[in-house]
């Protein structure tokens, strides 16, 4: 476990995962990357398993909405620091260091 975790809340966002998650994985080696799936009914879980095996997933049993979805995910993470990142964010090298 790393000292920092980046949690991305996802709901039916398979295409956004394909588009934006690669930058997070590539540019955030100092943190654990976690996608909390908020009850998706699309192929999000398959995309994560096939294309992003290094990303930890938290599977919520239904869509809890934005705040409760994140709160439920945070409760399952033991890192000292947690960063909440929207699923449509592309990050660049060194973004988390400051």
C-alpha cells in the first residue's frame, strides 16, 4: 500500500476510462490508483480488467450518487492521503507531487 491513493468514481464510463485513465496510470506512479464502480451496467468492469489490470477496483452494489459513492470508496482505502479525481480528467507528469 502506498501513502496516497487516487480514487476515481465511475458510473457507466467505459469510454471515459479508455480515454482518461491511461494518463492517470502513466503519470501517477507514487499512488495507488483505484476506480470505484458505482453500479455500472456498461462494460466498465471488463475494460478495467482487460486494459488496466494494475488498477484496483472497488465494486459498489448500486449507484450511490456522487458523494455517497466516494464516501463508500474512501471507507475501503487505508492510505494516509486520498485524492478524489473525476473520471474525465487527463493528468500530466508530476501532477500529484506538489
